[in-house]
C-alpha cells in the first residue's frame, strides 16, 4: 500500500516536472503589464523576444566570419552572452516594463558589440541596418509611385456623362480637412482605401460614397473615425444641396462652406417656401443677421450615425433630394420657435446656439415641423375615449390626424364598456374594447 502511494506521488511529481508552463500568446505578451513591449516601424506593438536579438547578432557574425562559422561554439557562447547583456540593459532601463522602439534596441546591440571588442561585427551590423533602411525607403517610394500612377489614370464620369480626370488634389484636401484635429486617424490610410475601391469610369457619386465607406469601416477599430466619416458625408450633403439650389457652386469644402453659409441660408429658405415646404413668414426675419450668426464649424461635431440619422429622417427634401444642411436645419427650427417673439432675431439666435451646440435638443415633432406650414411641435397627446360609436371613431380619426405630424398618442379606453355588457340601442351584447384597439393600432401604423 505504501509502495503504491509512493509510486503515485512519484508519478505526479514527474508529471509536474515535465509539463511545460503555459506561454502567453504574442497578442497577450504585447500588452501584458510589467513586460517590455516593442514598437515596430509600422507602429504595431509586439512582445519583447530575446531570440530575435540572438538571430540578428548571429547573422552579423556570419557576415564577417562566413557561413561555416555557424557551428562554432565560440560564436554561440558569444551571442548568448551579448543577448543576455542587452536584455539586462533593457531591464535596467525599464524596470517596471514599458515600451521601447525597435531602433533603440538595435542601438543597444551595436553598443554591446563595440564594448565586447567585436568592432568588425559591429561594423557589419551597422552596414546591414543601413542597407535595410535604404531598401525600405525604395519600397516605400515604389509603392507611392504605383499609387500615384493608379490615381492619375482614373477617369470619373460626371453627371453630364463626360469623363474627367480624378481630382486627386481635392480628394486629398477633403480627407485632410476631415481628419484635422482628430487623434489616432490616418488621412493616408483613408486615401489609399478609397483609391483601391475606384475604377476607370467611376461616377462622382460612387467616389463620394467610397470616401465615406473608407472611413466608416475603420470605426470599430478606432471610434474617432466616426467623426471623419461624418465630415466626409457632409461633403456629399453640401454637393447635393448646393447643386439643387443653383447657387453657382456644385461642390464646396468645409472651409469654403464657411463663407457660403449666409448666402446659402437665404437661397434655402426661398426655395423651401417656393416648394410650399416652409412658412413664408421666415423671410420676414433679418436674414443677414441670422446668416452671420451661423456657426459652420459646428458641422464638425457630428458623429457619423448622428448625421446619417438627420439625413435620413429630418432634413427638408424635395423628391428625395436633401437641400437642408445641418446649421440651416437648426436655424430653421429656431426661427419657427421664435416666430411670435418680440425680439425674434435675438431669440432665434439664442435658440439656434442652444440647438447647434447640442446643449439642448428639441423633441422630434419640433425638429420636423418648426418653421414649416404644419407647426405641430408637441410630442404627446393624451385623450379619453367615450363609450359610443361616434366618439370612438371620432377619437380614431383624431389619432390619425395627430400621428400624421409626428405626435405621440395615449388613449384612455376605460370608459368603453367591457365584453358582454348590454347595448341598449341594439339590445345586444358588447364585444368589448379589443376590436376597437385593433383598429386604433392599425390606424397608428398606417
């Protein structure tokens, strides 16, 4: 019995001895606290690996002494010693862990070789680094030339059907403008992705969509790309609105739009009134004062989802063409709210600043209807349904008219008699409230 126990214990101990400890994945090692992380030339962070230092030093020795020296025990011992020296130097430099650039590690390798008296090997290592640097620069230049040739060769189909060269200067300006002031985003990356999605004969609309999608696909990796995608979507909105209003400008960057906004506001209001979408009393305002009060830079505060929602659901349009831009949208709402104020310009500007800065946001019916021919600004309506057919269907009609202009509905049906209750007029029995509720629900959905 004792022997059996002893055997079992021995087996367990041996198993524990030969079982290798779990090793962290490269991804986990790159972010593990207390460890040294290496910043590579492409910006990627990886875990520190001493074997790569050993390989680099070994190659330097072989470059000096020839390939036959690969089996030399002296070289193996020297490489091992130098690797350990470099490792300890890095630990002293980063005792609690941290990040170090790969170039700094290579500098430590050079220093260790020189201090160990291996001047020839150190020189070979320096020359190798210089050659690799030249190769990387040549590859980058070659890649850049290929991209330039690809971009230059693309023809874009204009709305009139004519082919025009892709305006790379404007494309670059739009992307750089969209990325300005935003951390952790790459204008070059968006440009590269956009160009890869283009083809000869692509339409202008597809070019703009490619710009937006190139930024949008990066949002999951870096949330700040949401602001970039929003700004690129703004470019599409500006083109759509300015073209529709015949302002003389088919396209405008954000910087150009800052000067165009006052003129655009007057044109937008006039066209909206002509199309019987806006209240004609909006033209009674001092449009010069309101135009000067607009803050075009606040267009840049939108996220992609926020601006896309406004575009899909809120902006004034004619047959699907949106001609209302964000700051005009907020000013239109503010003008509608201040319509009956004594100092209406001042109040309109005050309302506009609250809305456009996102310090306050009105409810959906107000955003939909303020300044229009249907100024229904309330969100919710509560009604009580009477216990007779005329009252029931009159209330359902009221529901339909209220929901038509974005009013929320709440009906009190407690006065309607329940199932089986006596009906004096027909001497029958009531079917209860449920059949009427179905009609009311279908009316709200319709």
